[in-house]
C-alpha cells in the first residue's frame, strides 16, 4: 500500500468527523437563518461548532467567522481591515516567505495605493525582530506573519511579534493554517488580533475555514448579501461542513498530547532513516519547527525524479500544493537562498 505523506497539502477526513456531518446533509437540513424548528436545529449545531473552534485557539466564540477556507479568510482579513481602517495609515508589513494567498493579496493592495514592506528571512526562514521593529512607521496599520511555514515547518517568533505589534498599536494578523493541531496556539498569550486556518489541514472537510478577529476590530466584508456572520460573510450557512470543522477541532484539542507524541516519534524515525541511509540531509534541525513537516535535501537526486521512483512506496511533495501546477522553484526556499532547491522534498505527517 502506498503511504500518504503529503498532509500539509490536505488530510483525510476523520471517520468521527464524517459521522458527525452526515445527519446535516439529510435529516437536519433546515436553513440556520430560518426561525422554525428545522432551522433552529441547524443553528444550534453551528453555535456548538463555533464554540468548539474557539476553544482550540482560546477566544470568545463570537469572534469566530466561518469562511470557505484560509484563502478567503486571508482576503477578508487583509482587504477588509485596510478598507475599514484606511484612516489609520497605508502601510503593511509582511514576510517574503508567506503563503501565496497573503503575498498575492498584498500585491493587489499595492495596486490601490497601499505600501507593503516584505521582510527578508535568514537561512532558516526566520525574520529578524529588529528588522521588523525598524520597518514600523507611523502609518503602519497591519503586520501579517504566518505561524508555521507550509514548506519548511519553521515556527516564527509569534509571541514576540504580537507583543511588538501591540506595543505600537498595530493589528497583527497570523496565518495559522499549518499550526492548529500541531502546536499550541493561544491568541491571548500570543497577542494575535486576527488569525485564520482551514478545516482540511486537521482531518476536517475541505471548503470550510475560519477567521478569528477580536471583537473591536472593524472589517469591510468581501461578500455582501444577507446578515450572516454579523454581516461580514453573506450566504447560506454550509451547516455540514461547519459541524465537521467543529468536530475536527474538538478531536484535535482533546487528543493533542497523544497526537504530538505520535508525530514526534514518526518524524524521528523518518529523519534517522534518510540520514543513516545517506539519502538526504534534514533541513532546519536546529530551529523551532512543527513536528509534522520534514524538509529534506536529497544528496544525489532531484526531488521530482526521486518521488517518481518511490511513488509505489509513498507520496510526498516538492513544496506547496498551491504551486504544484507552476513549473518554478519554491519562492520560500529561493528567498532563503537555499542551494539545490530542485533536490528538496517535503514530507508531511
């Protein structure tokens, strides 16, 4: 049997999550916005899911906005915030190794008059806090830095970034898509003002995601229509997917310690095999990284060739799944000035 080792791209839906979802496709099908008994059953399920999601990041359930995924959440957070708060400034700070959804949104905002500073990273993919502080201007209104890099697994100093943003009265947005369920995330301890993630990265369904934002933050909606999500995201609620996301968050939180032990043990075994077999070198071993992502530079083969030869044993990737159709080197590894980019594979557990 072929082993699936591309979980940073997407995960299998947990059977318990699927079982929780199924009744909301059939018996409990009412529109949650309706006032009758059918609608109220769906509404209660959504309220429960909102609470389950809030508990995994330690926030108030009223601060959770359901979206179609992290990409939509990123667009709503960045575009929505700058449009509602343009009077506070026109400058954004982000990082050159962010997910393409952040970089593309920032590039769009540049076309309509906003200025963006793209921070460099060191050879391990980490930003300099001094450089971040030096980049802050009077007109800086938003800092956007991801928690865990989706290609390298490297963890940024999020708490320190959050403190710096707070001290300067700047809103801090964090893409935590690769962090939820793999490391502990606490928006209060980390001083995170807005945060996003997707259900399909933690054994939940595809097509559902979250934007957390503090109550006092004002956003301009991307989608206008009904009054769903406090007027921030119009459209009929996708009850089955929301229920599935809630269940996935509950399971992830309750089984966190057990899951991390399994991840660490499996990562240790894989890394030992690649190094002792002289197949490749493990990247970023000396920095803080998430237990589920392993970046390996192969010694004597290009990544595509290696993965094709081993395709009957396991599947993995050469980087972000969002760029799979683009024949270009990883922008993350390129910014890090990493040599032998074409020989790097990503195994994700």
